[in-house]
């Protein structure tokens, strides 16, 4: 039993460390280049929203007696949530670093070079607002339920937490799409850190392994079904990480074009887009 717990702890620490470290290569690259060209602000913006949701979810399942009680009521065969302290610490760290990267698109704060077309897309803004409205709707339904949210057999406060968690899962599904599209349009990954993708890939794989080990130690797979956001988060992240790796090393290898040439083309493209916007 002790050895199983040691393995579980090692997996949790390594997964958290890998995912946490994956937040650093991009801001370091931006600072080194003194530029955010090659990246899209839609990614850190929606990523920040996602991790705020994930922080709310992990804190609720880890520290709220009410949410833990309602979870145990709905999952009697495995009454202990698989959320651990390292999940909470990771979420806090993720919110801080995601917000930091998003702030780098504000020239008045950092003074970094950025393209004229670098702004959060309308679709992403719409998705963010829609996510908030969904949580508000679920909260109203819970508050208006006969049990007032305290009866786990009806609409309960745990359902609000689940709604928030699904925001994180949905954000994970869509947040990489703007950057993948940007790479496709530019036919380049210059400015987008591949190191963060490698670390994220390791973290995603270890996250799924940790959840499976947790469920095995509990002796029941409801640990997975009762914590879908954690398993889904790892799986979706792995899929997109593979896409970015293919873009970097297969599709847009750029053997004959250096980073400066690509950035020069980006600058020219941004200038033309800016002129086009002015003409409008």
C-alpha cells in the first residue's frame, strides 16, 4: 500500500511540475524577442478564463465541505473526490502565468512589438461571455430548486461547480484553435514556443495516468466518471500538442528561412493589414 501511495505521489508531483514549467517558455521567448508576433492574444485570454474556472473547481472539491458531501452522496462507492492539493496549487500558478502572458499584448505595459491584427477575436469574446452566462443560468436553477441547492438528489451547488469545470474542458478544446490557425496562415511557428508544447504533452499524459491510478487505488472507476474534466483535460491537451509538434517539425520546418525572415514577413503583413484597416 505504501509503495502504491509513493507511486501515486510521484506521478502527481511530476505531472504538476511538467505542466507548471510549460507556462514559462512562452513569456521567456516573448521577453527575449521583445515581441509577441507569431502568437495570438486569443490563446492567453481564453486560457486565463479556463484556469480561473479550473481554480474554482479544484478549490471547491478540495476545501468545500458542502461540495465534498454532495459528491459523496452522488458517488457512494468512491466518496472521496480525486482532486488533490497539487491540483489547487497548479491552478493558482496557471492563473497567474496565463494572466502574465495575456498582459504582454498590452504595449503600454510591456512595450513589446505586436502585429496590427493581434487582438482577441470576436468569436472568442462571444464564447467567453456565453460561458459566463451559462454558469449564471445554472446558479439561478440551483438557487430556485426545492432544496435550495443543498439536496444532492436535486439541482445542487455541486452542479454549479460542474458547470464551471465544463468551462475549463470546453476552453481546452477550443483555446488552441486560434494559434493553430495562425501557424497555418503564416506557414510558420516562429514566435510560438515548442518547448511549452513538449512540457504540456508530458503533463497531459501524466495527468491521465494519475487519474487512472487514483481510481485503481479507490477500487472504483467512478473516480474517472465523477471527475471528467481532469481526464478530458489531459486527453484533449495531448491531441493538440501532437498537432503543434507536427506543425513545428513536419509541416513548417522552414529549413531555408530563418526566424528573422519570417518575422520580417509578419511585420509587412501586419503593416498592410493596418493600412487596410485605416482605409476602412
